[in-house]
């Protein structure tokens, strides 16, 4: 079984919604890193010398490669990435090897066979 790592950078207010969408599309788990900071095309606004940033979360999802595109699309829809500038971004990268996922492989085998 081959895996992809989906990395999503989302506003902390949408983290749960995005995770729920990913799980409904076939993701079996995630790791959330809180309080990340980032900048896009537009720089953060300041007020009296203080930067007004919204908190971001980094979501890491190790998913089976046949399910990855569907999960990525569901994440984008839930986070409304294409509707609003600065709402988030998600991308996937290939994973050469992974350990500690034998329990996921057992539950994913049937799901992947049904997809194919």
C-alpha cells in the first residue's frame, strides 16, 4: 500500500470542519500543529505597531494514495480555499515508506479495493 502526505494550512476557526471533511472522504487520522503563522500575497495588517494575525493550524494527514485526491478536494471545499484569499492551502507529497500504520492498512484495504 502506498501513501501520500496531505499538508493543509488552515485558519484555526475552520480546523474541525476541515478534519471532519477529510475523515468523511476516507482519512483515518491526522496530526494538528497549532499556532502556525504565515503570509500570502497580502501582508498582515498592523494596528499601532501590533500585527493582527489570525492563528493558523498545520494539519498532517497520512492517506492512502487512491483516496488522496478526493480527500484533498473535500478539504479545499470545507476550508473554502478557492473562495476567499488567505483562507488556507493544501497540498500532497509522495511518501516513500511509513511505519506504524499497520492498523490503518488493515482498515483501508477493503475501502481501497471498493474504490478500484
